[in-house]
């Protein structure tokens, strides 16, 4: 049996699982932004202005779909997922964006 592709330790397995879950959190955030007509990169930079470009966000953006093809992502879901991963600054920016959208709803069409 070839074990060359198996992680060498439980720590590596846990780290890999965490990265996969974190990518899912990033996708939920990015798709929520797309669904709201917002730019995920702009919101991310507002939350983390001193960070370089987020390569993982760039990768995950390729997985988003147009809002017409996407399922609805409730605001509370994206806020909960961000908080679960300790992205409180980003959750605050999302909450502010949500408030702004609620005050100024887009006109249909």
C-alpha cells in the first residue's frame, strides 16, 4: 500500500480540514456579497486594510456564481460563519453593508 499521499500526522489532517472549512467560509462570504451586488474584495479590504491581497479569496471568487444562479444565503448565516472563524472585523463590515442595503434597497430591474 502506498502511503505517500497520506498526511503524516493528525495535526496535518486537522490543519487540512480547517483550511477546507475556512475556504467554505470564504465562499459563503463571497457568494453572499455577489448575491447582494457587493464586491467581496472591497469589503475584505475595509475589514483588513493592512493585509496584502488575499490569495484564498481570489481562488474562491472563481467558484462563485451569478446571483441569478445562486441559492439565497441568509444574512445571519454569513455573519455566523464569519464569527465562527474569528473574522469579527469582517462580520462587522458585512453587518454595516447589510444595514446600508436595508436602508437603500435596490430597485428591481
